[in-house]
C-alpha cells in the first residue's frame, strides 16, 4: 500500500483510466500483480471457484474495463454467504 509499491502504482494509474501497456512502458520494474491476476483467474476457473473481485481485477488489468464500472458492478452484486453450506 506504500507509495513505492509497484502494484499500487499500476492500480492507481489504471483507476485514472490509463492503459496497462502505457503504464508498464514507464516502469523500470515488474508489477507482479499483473501476471498473478491472470494466473488467479485461470486457477479459479479451472477449480470452479467464484472469485468476483479477482475476476473484475482481471477485466480492468487485461481487458481495459473501466475501474468505475467494476466498482459499481461489485457493489450491486446479489449478496450471498461466504460459506459453502449456508
């Protein structure tokens, strides 16, 4: 969460509407969360695990979905239990 965090920097810039390619072009180091988000999405799909926040982050990072749209969609999702058997 610190000001020097590469992942935070990418997230802030994506939130401002910048494209991932433009952000990465200016960075000297890798923001590991970019690739990790893709891996988490693939793993959750292969295991059939619903991960709405990760899915939406994937949409922002890898498909250019506006962060504001994602925030609204997550906030209006139907509420449900976090536990499997509730």
